[in-house]
C-alpha cells in the first residue's frame, strides 16, 4: 500500500492507472495522480487548525502569501462532504479521534483523490464514530471514488466491501466477489486452512481465586469503582468500546498509573501496587497495548529485551549474570518460537508478531501469577496471533490467571472462559463462555440493557 | 568496537598531522602534558556521559568545577581547614548538587536543560559571592604535598611520565566500564535512555536511576574541579571552568554518545576527550594556527565527525534491513 501511495518505491512489478503504467517516486506524484493514503496512525498536526491541516504542504498562495480565503472556502466544502459540521478554524487536537479521521478523509478529497486507501481506519474509533465513517465511505462510493479498505475486522469488511482481496505473507492469497464474502471464507484464506482450528481450546482446570479487585478507581474514571476476581487457570477477557476505561484499569492495577483507590489481593496478599516494580514483585505482569512505546527497548538486542524484567532476580549482587541471561533468551526463543537471526538482533528489526513474543518472554521469565494483556494481538499477523492464543491457553493450563483486554469481538469469544464487559469506566456485565453472543456483549458494551447478563 | 572506529581514526589522523607539523609535539614533556590535560577533562566527560546516556544533559559542570575548585583553596588557605576535610566537603557538595538536579528532573518533571542551565548560573554566582570575586589559590609554598595529586606523575622515561590525573581517569574509567557494561544499573541506564516508559513498565525504578546519573555527573565534576585547582594553583571565580561543560559534552558526543539517549561507550568518551586535547595542543604548537581560532577549529572538527558518523550509521542501518 505504501508503494501505491508513493511512500515507498516498488522493487519490481507494474502499476497501471487508467490503463497507463505509472510509477510514483514520492507522495506528491501519487497525490497528483489521484491516490491518497490514510494511515493507521493519523498523519496530522495536533496543534494546527483543521483547515491548516487540510492544506498542509500545498497551501494556495497569492504573491507568496498564504491565501486564507481560498483555504477557508475549500475547507468548508470538503468538510461538508464528509459530514463534519465544525469550524475550519478548530484546532485539530480538540477533536475526537473519529473526527480527526474524517478530517484526514476530507484532506484526501481536497486533493481530488480518485482512489483512497484506508489502513485500519477504525482501529481507534468508537462504535458511533465508526458508523459515521461507514456512511462517509458509502457517500464516496456514490461519488465514484474507489476505496481500498484495509482491515483485520472482518465484520466491517463484510458490511462494506464489494470485493475482497486477502493477503497472506505479502502475497495475494485469494479474491472473493460480493456474494462469496462471508466470515469463514475470509478466515480460511487468511489462515490458509479451516477456521475451526484457529481458536483451539483445550480443557483447563479452573482453580482458586488469585486476583481479587475491589473498588479500583483509575485517574481517568474516578467515579466508577471496579470489582472483579480472576481464578488460577482462568482466561478472562475484558470487552468494551475504545475509551471504556479498560486499558486505564489495567494500568491502575499494575501501578503504571497509580490508582486513586481500591483493594487488590493477589494470592491472599493485600495491597494496591504503587509502581510497576511493586506490581511485578507481587506476581503481576503487564503486556501493554503499545508494543513499541511501552513494551520494547527498540534499540536493544532481543536478549537484552527478554531479560530486562528478570535481570535483578538473576543478578549476582549488582552484576549481570550473563550466562543465565543467555540461557534464558535461548529457552524463550525456542519456547515461543521467536523468529530472529540471532539473540543480538535489535528488537526494532523484528516483525510485530515476533516483537510481541519478546514482550511476552520478558514477563514469562518471571513466572507471574497473573498475566495482564492489553490488546495482545493488535497489528500482528494471523500466524503469530494464533500462536499467542495457544500460549494464553497453555499458560492458563499451567495455572496462571490470564486477564486480557481486546477490542476484537471474535478474540474475546474465541479465547476467554469468561468475559467482563466495560462501559464508561464501569463493569456493565459479566458472562460465562456458554452464554457468549455477539449481541449480548455489544449490548453491554454500548450500555443499552443488561439482558443476558449472568 | 565498531562504533569507536571512526573516532579512533580521527585521533590517529589528528595526532599524525600534528606530529608532522611540529617537532616538539612528540617530546616527552609535551606528551605528558597532554595526558595530564586528557586526565583532567576526561573526568568531566566521563561524568556527563552517564547523563547523556539517559537522554539528559548537564550544563552546570563548568560552574561546579568553579564552585568546588575555588572552594577548596578558600577553605584550606583562607579558613584553615584540613585538606582531607575540605576534599570531603567538596565531594559532598557535588553529590548534593547532583541529587538536587535529579530530584527536580524526575519528581517535578523539569527539563534537564533548564534545571542545569539554572545550575550553571547559580553555582558560578554563588562562588563569586562566597569569595568576594577574589582570585583563590594555594600560593607559592606550603601545600606542595597536597598539590601533588594534581601535579605529580609516575616517571617513565626522561621527561615522559604518567601524570596522576591521567592515572585517576584510567582507574575511574575501569570502574565506569564495569558499571555500565557489567551491572544491572548500567543496563538500566541504557534501557531507559532508549525508552524510559518501557523500562519503567518492566519494573525498573527509572527515577532512581536518572537521579543516580546526575549524582555521578556532579560528583565527577567536583572531583575534576579539585584536581584542576590542585594542578593549576590559582582560579578566578569569574571565569574558572567557563565552557568546561561544553568541552565535556563535545568529547562525549565525539566519542559516540547520542543526545537521543541509550548510546555511548567509556572508551569512546576517553578517545573523544583525547581528540579535543590533541586538537588544542596542535593549535598551540603549530605556528600558523592562531590560538584565538581554537573554537573555530574544534567546532569544525566536531561537526565533520558527527556528520560522518551519521552517514556511516545510515548506511549500515540500510544494510541491516535488506
């Protein structure tokens, strides 16, 4: 996709537009040809106004000065096309993520784009924002704009697409026409085999309560105390919409952003962790949501990343035990099947799935009692995804308590023994695996009714 | 070793050029003198390297040199303190200054640049107030034994010897290397310089480690300040130690420390310091180079070195991806 939009150059192959071969060596050339890419992470400047963002880098000029009048009018026009009723002078940072996304689309429209590529556009949107986006996409289609919509969320793909192309390992794995598009067909192409094997569950024994939380209040949701328990050998999923306070709850529990209050008991020992250091000494581990910012030291070796949390435990006095460190890295690389040319490789150069495995290895080295995972499979390929699900299963079987947050409904339904659903900072419901239905979870997540909650 | 190759080549080139341009350069006396200068300035560079590795900066080093450097003879000569007690206080002052900086940076979340810029002004101002802006020193006689620490050397051959400040630097470097490469604290410094949040979430007390780096930096600055005054004997509070922090930072950066944090080696910092000193020596010795052009030449060499380093790095990064 980056090649189409002129961000990267093609090594080989041909690109035809309107039947003519094209080659874009930069983003401007692609833009002029009518191709616009909307990145997963928005490429906008928070501190500038909406209109300034729309025209960033190609401000209309009159005698060298920026022509504010043209900008204002054009900004109004494209904003109305995407259904945004805001002043073009609004500072971008004041808008919600969903609206910022629409501004990005407006920006693409103002370049007269005929092909708009959207890379995981809903990954950080709330339900209503996503629906707004879908309406806009419908509008684009009527206006004759082609949309390439990249998504892991098969439900969205099914609802939106006229045609589906599935990629696996950088290759085209198959096409589906409108009438062939269904969930199982897509997954089959993605995994390369049948779906039933994808979420493979084995029976695991659920034991005693390991983690008990009462009245936990995070800084972001001070008015909604949260109570729940997790047993050993249990995999608990936390569902909910973006912004429901799930990540904040995990961060408060782990002491990453100290909680305002609450009682936490881990294996019978009471006390609220005030720092990650304290949390890990109590047997908690957190695989954070943003791997690159919070999970990894990108410019350190695989080995050094894996040993970071257990370094102190394994040290002889203040000295690093290098033999132990190497042994640990070997063991973890094999156990988790991390694909790396060597233990010295910098974490930066590994794929998302392998990076996530390194973060997991760092924690598994400590043999935690409770493993907290925040969006454990975000942005990783489907093979690694499956491996991570298997791992979660295996850890539960070995008696660990696993608590994970996920925005992917299938993931919750496929992996969890029990689901907690959060809505606006509180737990709006809880259900056991046998009662899982997509509608019931969605109802709780959107705060509609409490039917089906057990 | 890969990342110090560039600076090592720079050192050899500057060294050979100077030797070719001036006959006295290779003389025993001049070589000893250079080691002595490298020793004195190197202690400061070593200190700032710890801070730079954590992605911080310390602009107050020169003023700490001034405070402790002027304070030592002020206490010993003016107020009759025992030298050992005065040295003890000097080190304690360094430690407290570092602690102060570290606490402001970690607990109040102030920016290192701002905190230590204020330090730069405050400690110099305080020294000038304390000493009434009068020149401080040990005089011509009476403290020769004490001053040996800064002036003495282990004789090797003729006029060539290993000066004490250089030997002290070597000892500190060995300790520094063990600290950075062999202990968990060293690993934590590199990790947090690279990604503080991820390091903290891995259960490391990052605040404590950052404070430690500022303490080490100011402690070494105060030690350096004392050796400078023992070596040079007299100091003007108004300009003593001026620009020393910049020499220290320049040497560390030349030696491969990145201001983006998480990178640096002790050996590189030592060689970086040596390059700076050989350059200075060259400017002094070579007749057609004017002394007042020192900054111009040092600045240009630093710029070229950093540019070459960046280009080489990009090349090897590209190779790695393909």
